[in-house]
C-alpha cells in the first residue's frame, strides 16, 4: 500500500468517501500545541525564497522563529484584515 505525503492544507482539503471535506466541517478547532506551532513556523521559514532576509543558511537558521510567533500573535490579537495591509 503506497504512503501518501501531504502538507497540512492538502490533508485537510482531501475529500472523504462521501466527497465531503470532514475536517472543514468541525465546529470547534483545537489549539496548536507548542511543538506543532514550532514545526509550522520551521516549515514556513524553510519555504522562504533565497533572497528573503529571514532565510539563514548558517548559524542558528531558525533565529527569527520566536519573532514570527510574536508577529502572528499580534496579528491575531489585533484582528488584522488582509485588505488592511
């Protein structure tokens, strides 16, 4: 049996046997654990382009992880909208 590799979003958007998206229909969302939050931020940093100033190739490559977590917390807390950027 082949093993499928998915990103977080492709897994969520994968239809079930009925053609529906069961994970999108959950009424309550669970908060991320600290470990999950760190893993997602690492994936984000790893996905930066080579010219991004937050992308580091030597030393502590995830140096800005804490700063990004703080930024996302501020965005959520202040209720920023995409159109307001």
